[in-house]
């Protein structure tokens, strides 16, 4: 009897730090210790760095994978069992820089701009077509593979995959649900390992419908009163004041960080109300700052690796390895995945991409039906789904008007500018993205 040798394709593997975390997780699964790993990126220099790091990971884990680095996407995908997508179309420059600089000229300030808002719309327009092309290659070269999709804007990308390449298995993955649960556990002084929660919504705007502590005797304690005490005392971290304010008014805690969430809604970033920025500690232009910091940090880390410094590898809280392990072994796990709605959340549109608990085992990804969300939460999410849906239609129909309308309906941008200026902003962004977008009539 021969043991199956799995193949993992990592598309966008030049995202070296993220690749390091995911590959380190995967190679700790016994069945993957000798896997074939195809690292693919269009940036040859960063690909070479990732190949070096991958070798260090294998050495640190005493694993013996067959590692290949290639700029040929089809070669990487051929025969793959799992495809990890972590691309950034147009990169930090010119992509992210354009997403921030053009709106700033019109008076629209952003923090992250990778999920919603004018930046999220443009990122979706240039990214979703590439992911669809990858899925079409998968349909031909590895039709049974599962795409583990880590690319933002998550909802727009997943909606495009489901609409245009529905026969390819995919799930959108994020770390905000489990990451925020750990943050809340620290805020209320409860060990993270004792927390149990039920969480659902859309990516970056999912809410904990229940947040409990499991005691040794099997009893459960509702932890929302403890979170409310933190709010009433004002003890929340400065960087989390936006989310606690939303909790105060809507009764549930949201999963995505305050700097992200501030630009999904119309209440916090206002050019004529600078005191709100100070009061809620909102870091404008945060993502470009992080990108510059990460680029400098990676340059230092690369030099350390080249000088022979050993690499420490610990299993992260990312979902990818848990999914793969559950499918291979049949040992079940539960993750929060981004999937097509199809009745999972009854008061959101069928076409929406929703983030819900999913059982994973030999049968693959099995989403949980939630039913109706609290009406105030569904209403808030709908404002974001509107923008996502119009962006998808702009891609599907190739119409510039739909891009304009997506931006006009964005909650943050609409709170800043009138319709004619929003239309002009959309045109300026489309023109600045020339060469990165599909044709828009």
C-alpha cells in the first residue's frame, strides 16, 4: 500500500511572511510532511526569498517536502490538491498607493481600503478577475482541488468565484473571528481556551451572536455582561474604541478591528469632524504605513535568514491547516468560512457572501444555517452588501456606471461627498487604474 503524496500550490507566495505562517502550519500535519509544495509568484526576487524561507521551515520542522518555486501559474496548479490564494494584484505600488492618493484629493480619507469603501471597490475590480482566471485554470488542471482563498476584498472575490466558476471548490478565510475572540478574552480577563462563541455575518462585519465561557463543570457563562462592564468603565484599548462604540449602540460585538470597521460605516471618519478621529483613535492612512513597515521588516528578516539564522516555526491560528487536516483525516473541526449564502442567513440576499460557522471533515466544507440575524445587524450588513453586489455586477457586465453607483452607495464616501463628486471620484480612480482593470464601457 502506497501513501498518497499531497500537492499544495501557493499562489502569490511572494507574500513571504504570510506564506511562512501557512506553510509552517501545513507541514506540521503528519500527512503533509513530505508534500509537494509549489510556490508561485510573478516577482522572481520575492519568490526566491520565499523559496529560501520554505527550506528553512522544512528544516526547522524536520520535514521533507519537495519544494518548487515557479513563475508559471499553470505548472504550480497542475495536479494540486489544495490551492492557497494570497495574491495582491498591482501590489502596494501602484495599487494601494493609488487607492489612497486619488480619494484623498477628493477629500475622502481611509484607513485600510482593502474591503469596502472606494479603495475596496477598486481592489475588487482588479483582483476578482485574476482569482476567476486561477479558478478556471484549476477547473482544467486540478478540478477536485479546494481553493483556500485569503485575498481581500473577501466578499467581492468570493461572490465572483461563486458566480463565474461555481464548479470549483473554494472557501474564503480570514483570521478576524478567532483573533477578535482572543482580544476580547484578554479585555475581560478570561482564558481564551475557555471561550465558546457563535459568530455570523459577512466578512469583516460578522458579530458574535453568543459569547460564553465554558466552566469545568460543563456550565456556561454569558460573557456579554463582562464586555459591557469594560465599556462602562472605559477600560477598552484605545485602538478598539470604534468597536466598543458600535457594541454600545447595536448590542453585539463585531469581529473586524476598529481601524477596518471605521471605514465601513458613515459615523466615524468625517472631514468636518476631526474630533471624532481623535476621540476614537482612528489611524488614517494606516495601511500604507503598515506596508512600508512590513517591507522594511521583511528586508531585515531576509538578511537574518541569509546570514544563517534559524527560523522558529509555531502553529498559527489561521484556518487553512485545520481545514486540510480535517479533510485528509476525517477528524472534524469547525471554522468560520466565507461561502455563498443560499439561505444560510435568511435576512441577507441569496447572492451575498456570508461568514458562518462551517463543519469540516471528509465531506469537505459544510456551512451552518444561521437563520435570521438580529434585524439591526442585518440592516448594517446590507449597506455593505449593496456595494459588493454592484461591484460584482460592474465586473460581470463591464459597465462603468455600475462602478460609479457602487461608490455612490458606499456608506463612508456617501457621508463625505455629493453624487456628482462621487461620480468624478469613480472616474478618476478608473483612469488611474488603467491597465489593471477589465474594460468598462
